[in-house]
């Protein structure tokens, strides 16, 4: 089994704050490398990500989705990604995302 670190990815620990647990901050969508779409109401998590150099493209209210046990991932569906090269495991890397 290949680990995330072996793939060149940095693993960063995140505390279980109110924003993470109740605000569904981890239910975000990666738009492209280092760019995400976050649930609204997670300013602390947004600052945390921006401090890591991750751009927050937008935030969206998800309260109605959360009431139905959904979130941004459910609301956005699947994104198609354009391949840009080969990663360390010999697979394709993605640089951009767009609707399928």
C-alpha cells in the first residue's frame, strides 16, 4: 500500500472544532490544485487553509443540505479533471476541474 506521504502529499492534523464538527468544514470541494470551495460559516477553517497557501474560491450556505444529511460534495456532483502528467505512482495528475 502506498501512503499519502509517499505520493508527495503533506498530511496536516486538524482539531475537531465546532466548525469542523457542526459546520461541516471538511465537506469541501477541491476545484483545482490548492483551490477549494467551502461551506459558509467556517471562517476559522478558511483562515487555516489560507495560511497553508490554499485559495478559497468561494463559500456557500449549506444549512438546507446539512438538514438532509448532505453537503457541498453532494450538491456539486462529480467534477471532470483534465490530466496534466504522471504522479509518483504512475497515474495521472489533475490540474483543472470542470463540469462533466
